C-alpha cells in the first residue's frame, strides 16, 4: 500500500491511508524484545509470596526454611522498613489515603494474592522453591466481605470499608419523577473481569551505585509519572531514574500502572546491589494485576407519554476489591459521569458507592465505566421502549442530543474535566449503521428462523466514547543528516500502532515518506515530559503535537531550501522528502537541507542550527467519538449457550489517520467486549478464594467464538478541539458489546428484559429463563 | 508456574519402567506419557512427582491395532491417532474420529494419550466415556505381573481410579462395535475445546423402526462417565423416535447424581444430561 498515484497528488498524503504498521516487522520476525527477553549480568530473580487467605491478621511469617537455601534473601513488611506507599495518579476525590495498598502486607491480608513477602534468588526456579517455604500463618478473625451491596465493614479501627460515595447530578429529579407518565426501574450488574494481555507484567531494575542511578525496564503506559513517583518514594531526583519501555504485549489499562512489584524490584536492586528481574506468571497475574468492571446498578427513568426521558436516577455499587490503587475512585466516578451517553436527560441524580471487598483491587480496563454504563443505559432504553410499546430505535432517536445542539454541556464531570460533547450526529450515525449492517434484513432472517423453531435475535447498543484526554503532550521532532526523521514523545506504545499513526501525521505534515520516521516513546531519558498511553489519547495528543512540530520544521526547511534553490518560499513544495521549485523544477532533498543547516555550514547564515523542533499541545477537554454495536445471536434454548453469528460496528472517529489500524483496534476490542458479555469472569467462593486463576477457568474468547464482523468507520463529526479533527479509537470495540449482546439475547428468546447481568453464561441464562417465566406465570 | 525439582528417568522397556515405578512410587515417582495434564499440574505446583518415568522413549507403543474382536490402544497412542478413521476399525473408528475432535485443541491432541486420559480420570474425559460405552478392559502392568480391569470397575470417583500406585496402564482393549451399530455423540462445553459440561455417547441397533440394542453413556455430568441403564431400558423395543429419546433422556435425568460446583449448579448439569442424550440419539439415527 502506498500513497495515491493520482496525477499531481501529493505523495506524502499519508493521513487517511491504511498503510502497513511500522511496528510489525520486528514482531513478525521474532525480533521483539519484551521485558522477559532482557537480562542484566549478575541479576537476581524476584518471586512474590502471596496471601492464600482472603482476609485475616498476620500471626507469623516464618522465613527460616526459605533462607536456608543458598543465595536466597527474603523480605517481609518488617524487614522492608518504612517505604512510602504508591500514591494516586488519577483522582480529585480526597479521603482515600488510608486505603492505599502497602508494598507488602502490613498486619493484615485483605485478598488472596496480596504480596506478603518477596524472595530474591539466583534463578527463577529456586525463587519459586523458596517462596513455597515461606510459612505465612494467618488468623482468619473476620469473615470476608465479597459483595459491594453488603453492609460495609471496618477497614481499620474507626475507618469503614466504603472509602467514598461519589455523587453527581443536576436538575430537579424529584419533580421529574413526580410528574412522569412512566417510571421504569432496572436492577443490573456487570461481572468482574479485566484486561488479560498476552504478555504478563514484568520488571527489570539495575542500580548503578557509582553513578547513583536507577534503570527500570518493563515500564509502559505512564513512564514519566511513574518515574517521578519512584523518585519521591526512594528520595531520589527524577534525573537519577530512567524508565525504559520495551516491546509490550498489550496493556488495556491494567498494565503500566505502578504496582507493588515494581517497587520491590527497584528496592531489591538498590539494597542488594545486583540487578533484579521479576516476570509475572499467568496464575499470579489473575490475582495480582488490576481487576475491573464489577458493578451493580439500580437505575430508574422518569419518562413522559411520548417516550421522552425526563430524569434518570442511578445508584451504583462499585466492587473495588481490597485496596485503592493508583486510579483512586476514577472508574466509579466516570461510570456515573459518562452514563448518559448520547441522550438528552433534563435531570439526573447519581450516587456511586465505592466499596472495598476481599478481592484483587480494581481499576481501569479498556472502556472503563462505559462498558458497564452502556450496558445499563441501553438496557434501560430497551425497557422504556417495551413499557411504552415503542420501537426501541424510535425511542432512541427521540432522546438523542441533536447535531445542532453541539457542543453540548452535560453539566457533569469525568476524568477531572467537564463533560462537553464536542461534536456528533447520533441520529445520522444510527441511520448509517442500520443501513450498513442490513438491519431490516437481519431482523427478517432472525424472525424467519424463530418461526422455524430456532432462538435467533438481533440487538443494538448505542454508545458515546471519550478520547484525547489531556492535559498536555510534548513532541521533539528532528531530521537527521541522512534525511531520516525522529519523533520523540512521552506517550507510550502497548502495541496499538501509535508509531505508525504518529509517523503518518509527521510525514504528511512535513512532506516525507512515513517509513523514514522513527517514533521514540516510553523512554524517560529521551524527553522530559509525557502523559503516556491511556484513555484513547495518543493519536489526538501526540498527533497534534507532532503536527505542530512538523509544521515548524517544514517552515524552517523551506526557508533554507529557498536560499539553496535561489527562489522564494511561495514557489516551493515539500513532498516525499524533496523541496521542489515549482517554477524551475529544481529540487533539494531534506538531507541536503539539514546538511546546509549544520552548525558550521556557511550556508546556514543566522538560522538555528540543525532541523529540530519541539511542540506542545495542551487540551483541557476530552472529545467524544460515538457509534453503534449491532449483534445477531443464536441461543441454544436447552443449554443456554449463546453463539454470536454476526456483528457490525459503526463508529465515528472524527478523522481516521489509518483506517485499517482503527479496524484492528475495534476488532480486538470487540473480542474483549464479547469476553465480558459472554465468557470472562473472576469468580470467588464464599471464603474469598479465587476460582478463575487459569485459562481453563477464566474463559477468554478464542477465534472459534468470534463472529463474522463488519466495521464501518465514519468521519462525519471531526473534533473541533484539534485542527485535524482527530478522535480516539482505542476503546470503541468494547464499549457497547454487553449492551448489544443483552438486547440480542432478549430478542432471540422473545423475552424483553431477560438479561440483567453480564456475562450471559449458559448457566446464568438457563436459570434466568426459568426465573423470568416463573415471574410472569408462564 | 515453574515445577519443583524432580528427577527424570528413561526406561529401557515397560518392564523396566514398572520396576522403576515400584522402587520410587512411595517417594512420588510417576509415569509420564503425553503430559498434557501432569505437566501443567507440576507447573502449578499441585503435582510434585519425585521422578518422572518417561514412556515416550519406548518404541512401538504408539499405534492402535486390532486383536481379534477388540481394538487395542497401547500406552502411547496419541489422541490425534484417531483424527482419521482407520477403515479396519469400522464403526468404532468412525465413532472415535467424531469424538476425538472434542478433546481439547489440535496441538494438545498431538501429544496427549488415550491411556493417559483414562489414568487421569477426569469426569469430562471423552475417552473414559468411550471406554464405558464400548465396555473396555484396561491392561495394567506391575512387577507383580499383568491384570485386566473392566472399565466399570476402573473409575473410583473424580480423578481417582482403582489402579494400584505401582501399576502402569499399558493398553486399553476396546471391543469393536458390530457394523450395523449406529452411534451418536453430543458434547456441550463453554468454548470450542473446553472440558465438557456434559456429553453423551450412544450406540444403538435399529431393526425396521425398532431399537433392538442400546448403550447410552454419559460423561461430565457425574463424577465419572458411565452407562445409564435406565435410559437404555427406555429405548430397547421402542420405535426410534423423538418421543422415545425424550423418555430415555427423562429416565437419565431422574437417576443421575449431577455434580455441582461454584460455576455450574447440579440442576444445570441434570438438565444437560437430558439434552445431550436426546441429541446424541437423534444424531445416531440421522
């Protein structure tokens, strides 16, 4: 795939082209270097001793047998001494400090998998042998709390297990309900699941005592923030720490936050004077890395006789697990901040009970709060349509915020910024989506098969995403003397294709081949500031900063080229790495221009030496892409097993830099969305023992479970918040999957309102059908 | 997920393996065949063999063969050996070619063994179900000699058998089905390749419209696969119709002691028993 070959077309028109990913060559050639591939001479291997109990007082930790193995070191909280805890990265909610997780458990354990001690040994096998010999005696003095709706208990003496209740809203909800023609109420739940990257976490730290310098490999997502916090925790200057992002096998929000293991590896390297490596195994990943999604929603809508929503009232119980980690209460906060999606809601009151339970702590996972909220909101819309005997699509159209109302101020906050829907034509997208998937035809086919005895149905979930989270991003872009281009950003790559997208924007703006660009990311030593990769922000934030830097470079390159070609800038075109005088046809290459700008070049004159530019992009508001998921499912009535047969996603991304990569993002996201809708769940028994710690018990969708998928990328609503109109696409494949599947299952079984919780497992559906029919006397 | 230290032994013959096992079994020596269950259990440190006695180094234990009226499956016959039905194995071979597709995934089937599956005795073992329907005999070797155990006496609850700790399951003898037998298999699992939530394997003979012989095996429902005599009784002498099949299914549902666990209540498995029996029978006459 190359640039368009139209006559007179710019060869460097890379934005909008589905060019191959720059990232792929090393990955498909087996040349990737992930953290487990990295080694340092004399390194030790760390292994974490984890609590086998959900809840209890630490009576004794006996390390003597482990220490009898040659070369083994064991630390507990006591030997570790007073190490500051990992602070919050993403919350303005105060009062959460008592609930922060210690690096190693202090006095009590609070979930199965909690780090209790750390072992350092000469090889990873010995480390695991020694770990088994650390005897942890737990006095199970109270029963674990395992339900966020249960009465809160005591976290510490005098401190309860509900760290906060987040409240949001506006308007007179009470009056709206009093005046409503209809009140529709639902009690819904989403199951506990999370991002399960193909590569588990890992860290490798090396302390150079001579230089007093710490290196940490295995960083990603937020390297700069993590560096700065590590510096504070260890009493170092940020200039004494470098974080390095190697290849990363998926992040999905859970990877790259500061975890206890990262600190233990650094402390090990600093105190033991040898490099320390830790590679998480799959079983511990399932109980150590952030969980997500487990919420219970009691939602009510006040509706008039025409189906117009007058008010929504929502009570959320968020199952946070045992501690509050770096995200603070962000997921609960944004769940209610972004719940309303595309609909006009004149009055709204929501309260999110953020509660601790004896489970692995939770935080963000791809489309946090929106996967849950879209399920709840779209269930509600279907229930209102059912109550009013209206077509559910017509009901949605009546309540959509109109295109001419944009930008639309919600009067709510999420991710510490005001929610202002920047642009969108929801009604227009719905029409396009229905046409794209062949909605009428799908319905007709499903109806025909139902008449023939099958249980086949179609469902839709509409959603509004958010992307382009600020506050800032910095890019430094340089052209080397061979004409190749380096773009340094403090954003990160978890495998999503950001190198290619940023190269496309840089090359398109400057007028060069995108394949001559190298994008450096996740290296704190290379750039002073960076906000990483999360919240679908990189293409927007780093993309716009790149465009600005490239624009400056282009101006400076053309200024030099004009002198070299003895012409005026206005006659020059910079394309494919060549500045050409359109009057004479004479040209100079970018390499020649850079050489002319060499500090000692006589041609440079008073121009700044070299060709390097830095540019910032600051952004106080997110932007809001949107779309629709449409699913066709077949349910096996006898077994409750749901097969997804067809799936269509329409998504307005504002401006598509690389449509093929966006499709890839959406396809991968959908696999995770279907996992959360049908398969994946971290389950616990009544003692708080996790039941889903291997891939035999935690079921992820495989290629056999993936349906035929059609993806429609629309660009009808560019963001007014950046000149290219960019919006993000990292989470769109996940967001409304639960909503669409639930609606399709209801339709297949012709039981409106059947699905009340995710995942829709065969066992759940089997029991739920019986319950539903009993409630209705069938 | 790295195993605890263990020793590794390459036997020179089955007899040598049996001698080594007798010597080491009290310390925790174990036989390694395909390793598709044992090795993950070692990695998870739920199995701690002191020594693995690796049968894979022995020759001539891989190919199933006919001995009189039985199909003999030696200790190292991989699941994948049954991917293509050997014409010499007749109806039995075709039935096993259908069943084998439901065992885990393709790479696992290249390594895992038939006898290993019987020795491991997972309630959801497709081969344990097959062995029950066919009336298998299991051939065990120890330093005390060989003995044969009928499949009905083999499983002793979930993941437990009547094998003595020093015995090696060296072969399974599967009596061949008559060529007029019709078979049907239905397995329900969460995803393709997962352990069965429930499965049924049936073998029936039909003359005219009437069922003259019936074997109905059920797996994944109770703690071990077995034939359900009550369901078979509902079939014999009856027309091969959905009504008859439903009666057989109801009879099975009435007698099974369905397992329950945190994910799957026993009521679900009991209903599933009926479903898989109905579907397997329908497939048999299709």
